[in-house]
C-alpha cells in the first residue's frame, strides 16, 4: 500500500494512508438521509475534494486547519479525481509527521536567507540604525523564519515574510548604491528590515503557521502603527537619538505609500519613498509569479483582485 | 495722548503708543531710494497696515511674531486706515504688557472650562479609562489651557484646544445618554478627551503661543500616532488591561474618519465612529462661526478652503 | 397545543398553529417528482425555513409579504430547526391577528415619541417655521407613526421614521443650545422635522407597512425634491416669507451632505450643515446598534455595505 | 470728431466721445499723491484699459456694470493701446444709446429663433407635453429672448439661452427621428425646452442684461429644482396626468447627468439620458467655438477651466 | 413533424428536429449515477435549457459556440419550458442551414446601410480625408458587414458595427451642418468612419461571427492604437499631409473621451470632442433600446452594468 | 576685468563681460517714462535678475532662450544681488562660447553612459529584441546624448534622457537577475531602452537643446503611441515575430502604469509591470535629488507639484 502519497501525485485507483490538512469540512445529509462529511484535504503540493460517507462526526467544520490521519482511495466524480475516505481521525501529540510536507513553504533556503539578512544588517555604517535592526532581528528571528507575509494576496506561505524581507533588502542595497550618495543606505536598510515586523501581531495563525485571519489589534491598530511603536520603544531603550527614531518610525508608518492604501502618513523623505516603492515592486512581482505559475503560455488569467486586472503569460 | 488703543477702535487722527504684535514685516525701498518698513501690526482685536518711513532696520522679516513697542499716528491711504510709525523697537524682558490683549483668545472662561472638564472626567464609570484620562489631564493641563487647536483652519487662537475639547466632551456626554446603553460612555469620553493631545507635539508655537508651523515630528509622524503612543505608554504605566488600551488607541488613530482625511485606520467600533463625527461637528461649526462673523446678513462668503464651498449668512 | 408560538421561542418538537408572514416562497419539485413549497415564515422576533411537502399550490412566490395561517411542527435539518407545515392558507379579512406581533417595530413608545415631538415643535420661537412644521405634522402624523425610514439599511421597521425623527430632533435641540447663538434653533428644528417627510412618497409599502421597494416617483424624483416641494407649497399656503421658505427647502435639498450621497445642493448655511451631520450621526448609530446586536463581544461583523467596513463589538 | 468708435476699431491718436460700459473701476492714488481712476471700458466688440487722471470721483467701483458717457483719446502704454479720459459721467434716463452696441449678443436672429422654437413646440404630438411647454414659453418668452445661459462658461451673452435652447431643440428633433420609435419625441422636445428655464431665477442680472452673479435662490436651490417646481405647478394647473408631470420633472432634475455635475437624480429614462447628452454636446461645442475664435491655426489655447484641458486649432 | 421551430415560438408538447447553436454545455452525473448533458440551445430568437439524458458524450463544453443538429420534444420543469433531446450531433460541412436564423443580426438592411455609408464618404469635400476613409472602407467592407461592435454591452449582434457606424455618421453629418462652419465636416466624417475599425482585430470571433472574447492584441494594444496605426499607415501610403494623418489618429486615439474610459489621449480639437460625444450618444441609446425591449411599461430594469444604474420604461 | 564669471560665483562689485542665456525678458517703462529691459540671465550654474536701463530694444520677450553677449556690473537691490547691464546684443554665428557652460547638463559622463548602454543592449539573449533595440539605438544615438527627459519635472537638463535611460537599464538588469527566471530579461531591457524614445518627437527644443514646449504631435498623439508606432515599424522592417513586436509595443504603451497617468493600456505582463515601476522609481528619485539639493538639513521643501507633497531633508 502506498503511504501518504503527495496530493499532486495521486492517480485514479491509488490507495493511501497518512497525514493531511483538513482544509475545509462540512457536515451534510445525503439524498437517502445519511450523514456524510464533505471535505477538502491538502498538503504542500495541492488540495483535493474528499467524501467520508456514512460519517456522523465528530470531525467537522470546527476542525478546519487541523491535521488528520486518513485512509482511503482515489476515485473520480464528473471527470475529476475525488477521495473516498474510510477512516479519519484528528492527529494528536503522539503522531509523527513532517509539517513541511503539509503546508506550502517559501521556495528559499531559510538558513541561507537568514544568514544573508544578518550580513546585510551588519553592513550598515550607521551604528544607531544597525543597533535597532539587530536588536529586533534577535527578538523576532524565530517568527521571521516562520510566518507568512499575508493571508492570501502574496507570500502567504510559511517563510513568506523572510523571503519578502530578504528580496526587499537586496533591492534596497542595490538602490542605495545606484543612487549614492543621495540615499542614506543605513536608514533605508533598517527601515526595510523593520517595515513588516508588526505583522507578527497583525495576524492570527493556525497551528501549522498559516494566517487564519487578522487579529483584533491587527484590525484596530494595524501593523504600521504596531511596528512603529515597537521601533520607538527599542530605539528609546537603546538610547538612539530622537531624530533617528523618528525617521525609522516615519519609514514604517508611510510604507504603504498612500493613505488609501493604508499609509498613516505619506512618505516625505527619499528613503521612505524608496521603501514604499520597493515594497510595491516585491509584492507585485510575487503576485505575478504565483499567478503566472497557474497559466499556460498565451493565456490570460482571470481578474486578479489585488492587481485590479487580468494578466497575460507570454511565450 | 491715547495709549495703546485697541486696533479695532482706532480712528483717523488718533495718536497712540504701546505694544503690538509685529504680524508681518518687509523691508522695502521707496521710489526715491529711501528704505522703509512695510509692516502689519496686530492685537487681539484685529490687524492694520503700518509704514515706518526712512527706516533702515534692524527690525525686519526675521522679527515677525515678536512684540514691538511703537509710537505713531492713524492716517489713511486709498480709503483705508493706515498707521504711520515714528518709533519702533522690540519689546524685551523689562517691558510689561498683557499678552491676552495682544493675541486672539478663545471666547470662553478658561477656569470654568477646565473645571467642567475635570467634572466630566471624574464622572466616568470605568476606572481604567478614567485613570488614563486624568493622568494625561494632569500632565497636559498647562498646555491645554494655552495652545490653539490648529494653525489656521479653526480654533486657531489661544485656548482653542481647550474650547474644542470641552465642546466635544459636552456633545459626547449628550450622545452617550441619547444612545444609551449602546454607547460605552467612559470609552467615548476618554477618547474624546485624548483625541487631540498629540497636537501639543504636532506644532511649533510662537513666543505668544500661536501656531507658527507644523513641527518635524508633526509632519513625519502626525498627532494621531503621537497621541496613540502616549496613551499606550500611559495605559501601560497604569497597568490598564490591554484591550482597553487598544480601544483608546483605536479611537485616537481613527478620529479623522477616513484615510484621505488622515485617519491611520477607519473607525470600527461605535465610540470611534461617534468620536470622528463629534470632531466633524465641532470643527465645522467653528469654521462657520468664524466665517459668519465676517459676513453681513444676505451675503455669501468667498470660497472657504476647509469646507470646499461658499457659505451664506441668512437674516 | 401551543398556539402561535413566537419564532424566537420555538423548540424542536413543538407543534404550532397561527399567523405568520410569508417572507419568502418558492415552488419546487422534489427528487421523486413531487411538488413542494420551500418557504420562510417570519414574525417580529425572527424568521425560519419551512417546507410544505406534496403541495401543488396555489400559494407561491406571488404571495410573499402576505400573512398566512399555518399549522405544523418544528423539526430539524442539518443541525438547524426547520418547520414542517401541514396546512397553509392566506389570511383574509375574517382572520384576527395582531400585526405588531408579525413585523418588527421600533423599540420606542409611539405615543410618548409623538408627544415629545409635539412639544419640541411647539417650542420654536419663530412662528413661521413653527407653523410649517406643525401643519405638516398634522398632515403626516398617521404615516409618521407607521412607516419605516428605509427599505433595509437602518430604521427599516414599523415606526422607524418616528424614532429617527425624534432622536434627530433631540440632537438638534441640544446642538442649538450648545452652539447658541450661532445656530437658528427654529430653522434647525423645523428642517430636522421636515427632512425625511418625502419618504412617505418615496417608497411602496406592504400591507403590513414595511417598505417593499422604491416607488416610481421615489426613483425618478427622490424624497429630497418631493419633500422640498411640499414644504414650499405649505409655506406658500401659510403666507410665510419667501426667504424662510427657501431656507427650509435648502435644508431639505441638502441634507445628504454631498452630491454623491444624493444631495441636490450642498449645505451652505450652518443649520443645513448641522442637519446633514445630525442625519449622519443618527443613521450610523442605528446601523451600529442593529449590527452589534448580532455580534458577540470580541467579534467582528461581516463587511457592512452601508458603512463600507466591518465593525467590532468590544467587551 | 469721431463719435463712439467701436472699441475693436480704435486706433492710436483717435479722439472719441460716447457711451461705453464701465466694466471695471478702481480708485487709486498716483506716485505724486493725486487721485485717479483706473478703469476698463467695454462695448459689444471688446474692452480696453482707461485712465481718468486727477479724478477724485464720484464714479468708482460701485458703478461697475453701468453705462458711462465719456470723452477722451486713444494713447499707448507699454506697447498696448490705452484710453485717456477727459470727461466721464454716468448715463441717465435722458441719454440715448443702443444697448446692442454695448454688450455682446448671440450671433443669431432672435425673431427667427423664436419662430423656429414656436414651430417645434407646436409640432409635438402629445398635447399634454405641448401644453406645458407652450404655457411656459408664453410666460418666459421675453426673458428667453434676453438672458444669457451662463455667467461666463458658455453662451454668456444677451440671447444666449435662446441660442442654446434652439440648437438643443434642433438636435433633440433630429435624434427623435434617428432613433424612432424608441424615443418619445414629445417628451424629449418638451424637456429640452424646459430644462434651463430655472436660470431665469438662478442669476442676478445687470441693467444691461448680463449675469452678474448667482442669486441667493440660485445658490441655495439651483435652477434644476427651481425649474422642476415650475414645471410641476404648470402641469398641475393645466390638469396634466401625474406621470407625465413626473417625467418632465425627472428630465429637468437629471439634465446635468451626474450628481457631481449637479444632477439632483441621474437620468433613468432614455429621453432624460438624451437630454443630458444634448446639453453636453451644445455646451461643449459653444465653449470650443468661443475659444477657437481667439486662436490662430496651429496654436493651442491656455488651459480652459470648463474643459479641464487645452484645445488645439488646426488648419 | 415540425422541423426546426424557432425557439421563441416553441410550445409545450412540440416535437422538433433541426439546427441550433450549442450556447452552453456541461457534462453532469445524475443522482442515480448516469451521465447527462446539461445544455442551452439558441437561435436568433432566443435560448432555452435542454437536457440530453443518459448521454456520455462526446459533445460537451468544448463544443460551445458550434452548430448542432438535434431532435427532441418541448417539456416543462418547475413552470418553465425545457427541451428533452433524443439525438444530438455536431453539424459538419455537409449540413445545410441558414446562419441568419441561428444568431441575432442587426435590425437593418445591410445593403442599404453600406450604400448610405458609401454616399456619406463620397460627400466629403476634403479629398485627403476622403481617400483614407474610402481606402479603408474597401479594405474592411466585408468585415464591416459582419462583425458585432462589442462582446455584449451594445450592438453585439451580426452587423452591429455596421449599424453603429452608420448611425454615428448620420449624427456626425447632422452636427457638421448644425454647427457649421465651426466643424470640419470631412475630418469629423472620416474620423467617425474610422473610429472602431480596430475592432476587426480586437476580438476573437466564433464560426458564426459573434465575439467570443478579446484577442491577445486587443487586450495588450487595444482597438484605439490598432486603428490609429492602420490609419497612419494608410495615410502614409496615400501620401496624405502629415498634419491630416495626425488629426485622424488623434480622433481615433481619443474617441473614448477620458483616460479612465480607455482614451489614449483626451480630445483636444472640436471634431475629436464631437466624435467622443457621438459615440456616447449612439452607444447609450442602443443600450437603452435593448434593455427597454425587455421591460413592461411602468417597470424598472435590474441594474445595468454599463450604465451603472437601473432604467425605467414609461408608458 | 573678469570675463564671463559663473553666475553662482558673482559677488557684489564684480564687473563682467561674456555670454549668458536670456532666460526671461520684459520691456518696461520706468516711473520717469524711460524704457528699460527687465531680464533674467542664466548659465549652467544659476540665474540672476538684470536691468538694462534706458534701453528701447530691440531685444525683448521674443528673444527668450537665446544667447546674449553682455557687459555689466554686479549691484544689489533690496538685499539681493542684481546685474546692471551696459551693453547687450544677441550672439550670432561668429560668436564662440561653450554651450555646456550655458545650460545645465546631466551629472554623468556621456561617453561612458553610452558605452554602458551599448554593453547592456548587446547582453540580451533574445536576438529579436536585441535587434530592435540596437537598430533604434543607432537611429537615435545623437538625440539620446542630447535631449532632456522632460520640460521641467525631472531630468530636464541636457543629457537627461541618457541618464534616465541608463539608470533604468541598470535597475532593469538587477531586477531581471533578482527575479530570475520569472522575468524575461531581454524583453525588459529592450522595453526599458525604448520606452521614452518617443520623446524625441514629443517636445520642441530650444537652440541650446532644452525643452521649450510640447510639440503638436506630442500633445495630440503622445510619446507612448509615437514610440510604439516606431517600434512596430522597426520590428516589421527587421522581420521580428508578431508576438514579440506586440509585447514591445505593450511595454511602451503601458509604461505610465495607470490610464490617469497617461498609460494607453494598463501593464498586463510582468515586464510591463516592472517597466512602469522602474520608471516611477527613477523619476521620483531624481525629483527628490533635485529638490533636496535646494534644502538645508532639517528643512522642509515647499509643496512639490509632481509629488503632491512637501519633502524633508534629514541630517
């Protein structure tokens, strides 16, 4: 018997047994009055519809996001594969499985990424900005390695914030050199590193690390103000000059560029302007990257909400 | 000789001697090549053009906002009164004058206003919100008595923030009762009291207390985030529950109602919604009050920038 | 047998017989080819799904909004209560039931509300404005006691316009005193009373008094112009000075504040400005009040269309 | 001596004596302390700067818009012609002059225009719409022959409303035939004729018939609502069916097309849609016609406020 | 047996056999596990749901837009007619049917329309503009007779572009005379004729000539730039003066009026302004014409996406 | 005698003689009736007011933008330096002066810049895109070395387009590597190189190479469509595949990102998206660079039109 086949590799007729994420679940009643569970199972490679016939519970909608151990077969319904589940139970602390196989993760090596970030932070000339950035790196390293950068729009996988932060730092580094000496490299690098750290508090996360929703303070305060407050407190604790603390806060508060995109103030110094542009570039490229992967050459996507348009994959 | 006549009461032919504010000043050269000072003098009752003929300085544009001691006569030019100054010098620490006569002040009794605010704060049922508000009242009472609420749009006179705060508290109190029990009166009163305290850092002030411009942190951070940070710190120092601190911050951060009007987040609870509406009501009424005072019945104003329209004074 | 149990109090296994509103109805065919009626029954306390099995009519979609007499039992389907109806017929003139139990009504005492409005109208100093307001009160008192203030957004229950008008008058009265003498109290109170009277013609109403849709003249002319025309005619009939009639019309025509919210002209005098602000306050508070009642503490609502955002119910 | 030379034909050295409009006037004091009048004189062909040296009054800013009798010479200042006035006095009832020579008039024959309008109105098949239009034509014929259609944007000359109305009726007539039978020709023609009649009350006019400003009711009510009210009253007096009256009002109230352009409601029937489009066509063509007349082939205009752009005159 | 009954004339119980368009098709599985085809059949008169029971294919979603030969009966389901199909196969080259009966066509006589266009083009005084228009008429006559003017908004039937072009030319001709001599008639007629020719490349068409979607170059370049390029090439090939070519391109590039409606530049000469207005008039009238045909007198439509509002059909 | 002193180095009392640009000129009449020329002289280092007393011409406003040879002295007026000119004449073909000293030039070495561009173009893998770019490089090299990238907003100096193009290519190159393999490097580099070449036709240039205004085709067609047309023609002449030509045109037509910023279509493939972002980055950085150079540390600028805000120069 095949054990724990990757969802993207399942074929008609396969039997399987192993761990998957219960991505969706609805208790239903069939035409003949029997209860069944209409579910979706997922792992890092994809998701598939599944049915647990004659199943009265207890597993249901309240368990969405949990890992389940299941046994079943790959069948077919209306031309698409569909799983028929014989046994299902919630995984508990005695179960052994590899989370990295169950949820999507950033296509990067996290140790290399962290190491490159450490080097970039160490390369700042200004010791004040460097101190704030390094202090907050140490405080948040574990979360940085783990959390997504968003609920769904872009970088919504494990390690998403790490990937987003690194690519933005690389771009900030390049622009600091391209536009030297007009740009204050240390300020730009520090602001870039700090800009999304408030996301560690803006979201609620599932047990497996994905974003399930905005947290209450994420909705009522937002990651810009949360991040600026933490930067201010850290700068004060380290005895950094007031103006530098203020500039760091300004970069964080303004990094969405325009009030209608969530900026608390508009960027008013060059480094703030660049940070908001770098964030636009990296976010939009990632939205394209993820959407293009679903398209064939010569094909247009459906309308993409975050871009307010359809996009085209050329040859 | 008349001494220190109020500007609104000056008449053609009057001689005067006393203290005025140098509201504007430009060094010029007359047709015949002689230097003269083109100035505007003001007191709490108004402003008037003035000339200091054959005057090479040293007083000039750099002294705008200072108090000067002058002697002169009231003349006329093209149908309007104009002052001719014989002597002018900057006032120094030995000069004795009453600031209240030199700059516009709020048309309220400051002691009564403060006393009413104290009572309203004391009337909150929730001791946590009350504690934060009272703590910040004590810290800022002196500034609250003094500073304007704006550079020019509304309440731009000495005591303007005090008047604005009091009228908004009265309205908040009324609405809390009108819409009881849906409204949390303590939260609304506390948020109303705190909402503009960040203005103590948002502006630069002249020696006489008027707003001369936005401060650097006023521009780059803004009074909403400055105020929310102070509220958060105060709440933390007093050991107030996190959720209450967060709600207070939310009210402050959202009190401009819409991102395009400067709100860092949009109001998402009823008290935040009401605070932004109360702020609109009191600001707009004051803009009308000041503009209507300049109009005759049956007359339209010029276009008022802050209202984006002309207004009408009916009979 | 329990008779006419309130919907909010129905429990599994209850038998019931009585009058309810047919809130929705669709004729369907079951899997085995038999006709049945898929319906929703409602009363003032709520609504519930219901099935009339093996029912070929005549009652169907064309009877939505009517009162029906039904007999049935409370069952369950997929974890939710569902009614099974044995008998159903339309109520006719011989049936006796209490409308107030069938449709939602404003949570106020209508007689007290009317009496308070009468007092407020009588308290106006200006006899011209008072005369117009009192004349139109007498003409519309019956409708005012009955009609909702909207189809669905806020105050969409029986007596909604009465509740909305009274709360706005109370607020207008308070603001007139807070901002005396800048505000013309009589003009503000009269305009507030008149502002939504055009809604008596803007809507079509069901037999039970709820709004079913906009009327043709409601769509093509709108309640602002309809109301202003009636005010103009009444003022002319009473011989009120032209300027006062014009000001009343101006308040009515501008009370939506901005052209994009439906204002025929923008408010240009203080009382018109205040009226549009008071309307915003009372409408928004009521939207919050109704939405908060559906939420648990600590919970966010779904996006509320009229507010363009989600709202939060705090502890 | 040349008498009353047309301003567009004045040449350096000409002496003149006659009637002109005092288009602008400011009392000033010359360098040597002497009073003089800085004025602009105009007639139907143009306007020119003028000086009345050593002139202490009484004519001044308060007489702008009046006709003056002047005697003077055509001189030159900084490369431009300038009038030097020897004598000036206000014209009174004993003076005889031709208004048509003093103010710009529409480039049409008013009798022919009126006669064509009469024919078009008479050609409507629907006797109800025809009756309202003819009734209001009789009531307003005199004003229609005289008043401008605007203060300055387009058709701001004597007879402007007549020209605008006729061209729109011609276009309405053409479209009714082009899109027959979808268009109700009578409704479209009637609405077109009525659409701007409220302008007779929206403006204040100078003695010579030009628009000096908006009237109070023009500002506070607007010509759309004023016109709709008059149409409603006329229809009621004539006993026209309610729906027809409502449709006429709808056309008038919606003819600005969009709320942000002043429409009280948006057009919701085809004839209302067409009326707003016809109004756009005729207004924009006239703005172009007037602006192109000031340009040379191959030249761009300055930015034209009403069009929000510069326009080009091709060969 | 009735053969090929028009869909709008089908009645319960009719048997039919003939050619229809497969407008929609979905393979489904019934409750008892049997495959069936859920389809919609259409002809020029309408569309109707159809079922092919126990049908495993091969016809399915991939054949939408093709002509099928079917045999079946007219039944009923939940109060609406529904077709039951016994036999279905794709039509091939041996089948004989009349396309004009299968897809909607413009309600005009195409030969007369073409002939009137030819006359209007021939009537231009300017031989350069005439030459370009006539050259492109010859090149595109066949497509002009056939293609729709849009995918769905208006004129989306066979011959739609021809009808749209002719009505716009008639209106352009009328306006050129109404506003002579301000309008350059030849430029306006030529630009009107050319304005939408780029649509021949902007769309993909089904075998029957309807628009199925935007083409890749239609999405990435758009019919304005495609049309302007072709006009430029044609003008260059014919040796037309540069400025005239530029003006033609300007009219084509700007005919959507505003950037947010797709204009590459805003109209800056009168003929460009008129062209964009004429396009608005004809498009909107057609949207109304098509929507009004679906309404009863006294009824409002649903919200019409392209108009952003509901419309009313009066008596 | 000092000859041709740089304007930024002039000091009170200096005599000078040499070539300057007549940046502004107005003929005026002094108080005593004498003609004089009120002028501004400029060179690459700055500009200064100048007076030519008792000067009746012929030099005047019509000569603005020309080079003049002048002799004069540096005086002072109201505290600012002012030039008094004794002799002035237009430079003609016999005069020898260095244009680079008279107008601002890009702060780059043009030969190195061109050489780097040549290398980047040669480095494209795709021979089709490379061929188009190299062909247009050869055609436009001379203009590319010379023309500004704008009239005034940014890069408005000699060589501005060269500097803008190079910095954008460097950034395009970096992003192609950062986001490999998602980005098609050849397409992005080619599009970046081509994107502003239409500016060679969009502007009129002064004899010294600065932009004086938009050309007629620049206004009526715009540099996006002009550039796309030239790319299409070049691609066709070189026999490049249609899809590649279309993608190049798409990049050029969409590089302003949004219709309201002038894009003819919105970017719909990743390289188009990146091009518009790169253009934003480089334009905004240059606006900041030029504005920051005018500010002191700690100072805010005036409102900058192109950024819609004030900017801050930090320490």
